[in-house]
C-alpha cells in the first residue's frame, strides 16, 4: 500500500510559518497535484513527504508506517526535481542505474532495469550518450527514468516540467499521465501551472500562504471554489463589486458597478442581508454576446426571472478586440467599468472597437463572495 496520510503538518523557519496544519489523505495509486503560487508551501510540503525537510509538527504516514522522522533514503519514495540533477561524468544508462547501485543491485540487474526504464520514457537510443548533450526534454525523461528505476511506492515530482517550452511541456504532461496509469503508483506532483494540474490530476490540492485551502477533482475545484482566492487563481474571471438590493425566497438582486441590478437564483435568500457588500464572479465562458438591440431598434432587456431561471442582459461598447490565436478577447465598456469576454475565432463574429454589443448570462452561472473572501452558498 502506498497511501499517504498527512496530519497537522507544519513547518517553521524561525518565526516564518511556511506550512500550516496541512492534513490530507492521498489514496493508493492516486495522482494528486499540489497547485499554488510561488511561496504557497507546496514544495515544502512535498519535501516533508520525501524526508528532505523535517516537519516542525505533525506526522507523515506512508502505508501503515509513520515515516515522519525517517531520512529520505529509508522511505519508499523517489523524487524528480526541477533541475534534473544528472551526473555529467556518467552516461545516460549509468545515471538511470545509479539509484539501483545504491540499493546494492547486481550489475546485470542494474543495466536491465535501467534499459527497461529508458524504453518506457523513449530514451533507449540515448543509453550511451553523455547527458550534457541532451535537450531539456530528454534530460527530464532521463531524470524520470532514474526515479522509476528504483521501483518506489510513491513518486514525488517537484515542478519537473517548468524548464520546458510550452509544446514539450504539454507532451510530457500526457506522457506522465500515461506512465501513472500504467504503473498505478501514487504520484504527488507540485506545480504552479493550473493547465498542468488539470491535465494530470485525479485530485488537485490548492495551497495559499502555507495552507491547503481546498482539495477536490479538477471539475469540483473549478466549478465550486471554496473562496475568492481559488476563483481568481483558476482561470480568468470578471470580478464585480456589488451590494445586495433585495432578497426573496427565489432570488437575490445585487446592484453592481455596471449600473444594473444582477439577479441571482437563491434557495436561501435569508443568507444575505440587504445592503451587504459582495464580489460577483462572472467568467467569460458563461457570457454570450451578440449585436446590440440598440443597433436593431429593439428594446434592450434587463434581468428577468422565469421558470426558475435568471436571465441577465446588458449593453456595452467594445473598447478593443485582441486576437489571441485561437480566440478573440473583447474588452467591453459598461458605465464606468468594463468586462471581458472571449470567443473562438470561428464564433467570434465581426465586432470591432466602438461597436455596441449585447451581453447575456444566466444568474445561476455567477458566484458570489463576501468581503472576507468566503463563498456565498445561494
């Protein structure tokens, strides 16, 4: 069994609290990504699992064993680092076999296992090469093969793809996912790249200021963020300041900085008080855009409630249209504020700066957060 259980894990460096009360169970065979900005504590947490950093408090269990005080060499883990750390005076094969040599495996066993791992990462043709002559992606494959060669119960990956260019990084993400599915071992992968986490993870643990803020599958953490930090960190969104204007048993009306009330469906209108300040999150993918009804002599609609749905509509003026390859991003001025929407090139329409456009969305797609950043459960 290679289940990992972290309980109350804490790390201090003098007066600085780097990791605070991290508790999570990583299931046997699971791939968990620790995701967060620089300085959030994700790498420190990984190093405590690896035995490279001693916790100030808390425990680390791998399987049935308490390994909190065990050194790294006495744990059933292997770590892949960001900088590869290959020996320049050894061949690729010798680098991969090095860990097995430390385990006192025979020469024939070392060479056979190393070649097997090089085959797995598609580097067998480079077995006799000097690693200094390899590309970044090739070096990372060798580092991965070296860690897999010792047959660890747990593979720990500390931002291993951050030094690669975009295309190679995406290719390696797919390869890592396939290797994980093939080996069925427990992987813990640290990254600051949300696309990487969404591609790889069975579950994502989001860290901020040393705390593990939320753990869930990729869909859960994106669709149901626990707080405003997570909503802003994952993807792009429009944050709008607002104030509760009215509540009913079915909906909440919020006066926003766009100069128009936004209607949100609610099963518990009493959860909010009239006059309470909110921040609303309006993701660009939930917005539909079209020709302004003003341009067609039709009356623009406002927020309405019908059949349990809440349709919101507003008219704005395109400030600029930014071509981004596969998408076009429109910045739209509304009153003294602005929002942005994105469309694929095929669906973008022909809007230019100065055009008036209509923006529509369903209030059910809007998330609301209190002043302290906590999510409002409507």
